[in-house]
């Protein structure tokens, strides 16, 4: 099938390979079908990419049988786009529907399968009416629903060459915008304008979208890293941090940069150097076979702060801003070649302030590779 350029992001062979891998895993786990209700899995197995998922009004469904190609059960409004993918079996209904919002079509698609896998674990969401799911189980009394989260996450954690190339490109785009800081930001600039200028630069450099941009600014550090920007202007002695999740063809980068304005305190400079050292220590250790919990310990031991409550020091990256695994003490996932992860140490700098640093790396057979261009070893100072 010839896919229309610009609408589908990969060749058909990419999706065929994903299907072969997941069906092999299903066979080993004795799962007859996978049933998905979420955007990432729909896109991963079909190539169906649309911002229409921002609307929660309509449910969207995908069935992966143990044998054969995926079955899309979707609202009629998505039929034209789905027909541009490699999926051939597309079943639609007019949605929203007062009584049957795709439920009978899903029941018909699943009725021949005994064991049905779904995402039920950490980082998953049902994204269909809970009552409808209860009704679906009642309509399929001979089927058993099981948790397929580990199976699917393990598959998606290891990236293909095509996926890695996209992540590398968006990381390069974001790196260029971060390196343009001296031309974008200045003392007296409201934080809202800082965010706006950075987004514009990302788009100018080739990003498709900037769905995630957070950060903070304050004297010697910042209070948090998730607040929306305020109208407060940058001032001498402020530390600014921007953390971007820009996208290219639906794939994310996720890293940050810190800047001091005019001058920086010795405390801020020292904290920055510790964060760089922690990142470098984790980078140097990251090899296939190492556990995520081991990387967490390496970062924690370098930072040497017991009161750090951010929770984790990195995560997987790809079609979603954050994916499995997590760099945290309880995640014993083994690193594998072609995993893309973030290294994200953070630390307190006193008086309710923190500093965070983040890089994106590729796990390889041997030393890893930076996908984001590494930050300077010393805290960058933007002249006032």
C-alpha cells in the first residue's frame, strides 16, 4: 500500500515490523488479542496521527489480533485519515451516539477472542466510558481481560532506526534554540514573553509544535518547574530554566537549560556543576544490562541530598513526552540497546528554590550517545 506523503510518518515496513514483534510477544504470553483505547498505541501500530485526540468527546478503539493486521474501530469523522494508513479493516460509526458509541462494533470485533490484553498498569488510561467498559465485559462473558502493560511497554521502549532519527532531529532543533538564548532573552523581559519567544524560535528552527514548555525563574533558583509563566520580568541575579517538549512528526524531545542573568551566586554555580556532574556520571555508566534503579542511585549519590522529593531522575522518551521506564529506586528495568531516555537530576538550592538539569540520550552497544547537544559545563550567564 502506498501511503500519502506528509500524512503518514513512516513506511509500511515500520508498522509491519512493529506488528510482527507484538504478535510474537502475544504468542509467548498466550494473549489472543490486544484492545487499545489510547492515542499513543493507536498511532504506534497504525500511523494515525491527529490533534483530534485533544477532544475527549469521542472514543477511539484499536484491536490487534494474534494473527492478521490491526482492526480500527473509530468514529466516522476519522475514516478518511485512517484510510491513508496501512490499516485495511476500518469499522466506523457516527459519534457521539446517544446509546451505542461504538460498543457493539467493539463487541463484534472481540467476540472470537478468549484472552484479551489491555493497558491496565502504570502510565496507562482507559479513555473510554467506565460504564461502557463494564457493559463490554458483560457482553463478552467467555473472554478474559488481562494486563498487557509490561508487554507493550517493553516493545515501545526500544526504538527503531526511524524513530531514533526523528528524536535526534527534534533534539537538534531544540538545542539550536537553547543556544540562541542570548538573542532571545534579556533582563526586564516578562516570563510570558520569554516563553513566547522561545516557542517562536523552536518553530522557526523546524519544530512542528511545542505542546510542552515549562520552566521558572528566580533569584538563585526557582520555586517549581511546572507553573505557567507569569508577567514577572527577569532581573539581575535570576536563574531561568526552560524545559521543552517540542515535537517533530509526533516525536518529542524533552530537555532543559539553565541561564543566569547578569551574574550568578556561588551557590547557584556550584549547584549547576553538581547537576552536570550527576548527568555525566549517569551517562558514563549507562550501558545495556544496567538497571534503571542503578542509574537513579548513581545520580542520587552524586547529588547527595536526602530531601529531594521530585521522585525520579529521568524516564523514557519517544512518541510521548514521558514514557516507561523511570529512573527511580523501584524500577529495575534493564537498559537495552536503542532505548531513548532522559537523565534529569534535580536538587534543592535552599530557601524553597531548586535547580534541574536534563539531557536526552540513546543507549547503544557500548557508550551511549547524546541526542540533545550537551549543556555547557559552567552555568551560562546572559548579559543584562
